[in-house]
């Protein structure tokens, strides 16, 4: 029901946003529409053009699109290159601010669940016949998973592909000075677009980093309070010596660790426990 409600709320929000967007659009008169049609018609190849001319016009259009796309890739690449250098200069502070490895379970091999919380949660259910008011809401976003190495801030803040984008194929490169001007204009427009995309992506990555680290810290805190039971891991030994079906691989001393039960919240407050953090009120002995 919560999932349906959330989808309905998001849908309603999208409807209002769409409504505002439509309200901002300007109406187009028949005269304006005709002007646009005539303009588009002039840009279209003439029926009397020979095949060579048509192909050349099509190539110029594709060339402009290639220039813009190349500019988008270059703008994004250069912005991320500068961002990577900035992050590298702050690597010590980032390592200290986001020590994911300290939060891992089972000697650093099990990534803890990632939780989320909200306060003053409100929900309408049962077709509007029920209004639910919640002071505090906890939920599991990602369950525990095995990892060979702990996450770091780099996994969140840096994109996987940082390679310089390749040039478009030769047939889409400018040949004349006029084509070079057209290419340069399209590429610069794409450059700004790519740079803006990289900035927005960096903001989203930073938000994901903070949410992920905060969610692991929240799990460790609730686990200490007994408000969530940890994931259960079982170990089994399929055999001391195992070979593959084809016989081309030999495994000795095989052990397997399996998450048999995910972490789950404890609904009995009697099992919760207060922790003594050692704080004392003023004047307290």
C-alpha cells in the first residue's frame, strides 16, 4: 500500500509540474505555424536536386550533429578531469570523512545494510478513509552484501569512464572553412551542454555518497540499540576437493559463506536497549 501511495504521490507531483510547464508555454497562431512550416520547407532539399547535392546537404547536417555530440563529450570530459584533480587534492580529507571500511562487518568482508529515515511521515490510505501519522520512519534501502573490498568515496564521486572521447569518423569532419565555422559553433554549444551535465552528475554523485555513508552509520547505530537484527551468515563446506564438470579446474579446501537471512527491524520495544555514551549533565557526578 505504501508503494502504491508513493507512486500516486509522485504521479500527482509530476502532474502539477507538467501543468506548470504547460502553463508557461506560449500559444502558436496559425500564421506563426505557417511561417515555421515555410522555413522548414526551405531547409529541405529541393526535389530537383541531384543525388550528389542531397547527399552533401545530409552530410553537412550529420557533420553539425557530430560536432555537437563531440562537444558534449569533450565538455563533460574536461569538467570531470578538473573535478578529479580537485578530489585528488582533497583525498586525505575525504578518506577521513567517509571511512566506509570501519563500518563493514565480518572483518571488513560484509557491507552493512544501508538504511534511510524520515520524520513526521504522513500518508493517506484506504482510498482517503485513513490518514496515517508517523513520528519516525526507518526503512532498508540496500541489504547487506559481500564485497572483496570496501567502498570508498571514489566509487561514488568518480565516473567509471574517464577516457578522452575519440574524434568522429573522418567523413563527418569539416572540409572547408564554412564547414569549420559550422562545426565550431555546434561543438561549442555541445561543450557547454556537456559541462553542465557533468556538474549536475557530480551533485548527484555527492548526494549518493552522503546518503550511502549515512545509511551505513544509521544501521550500526540502530544495531547497537537492538532496534534491528543483523544479517545472518552461514558457512558450508561443499567438499575438501572439487573439480569442474569438464575436469579442467581443481579446487581444494572450498568454503562458502551465504547470507541466510537479511537484517530486519525489531518491532518489540522491550528488546531495544539504551546506550550509555558517557555524557553527563552539568553538575552531575
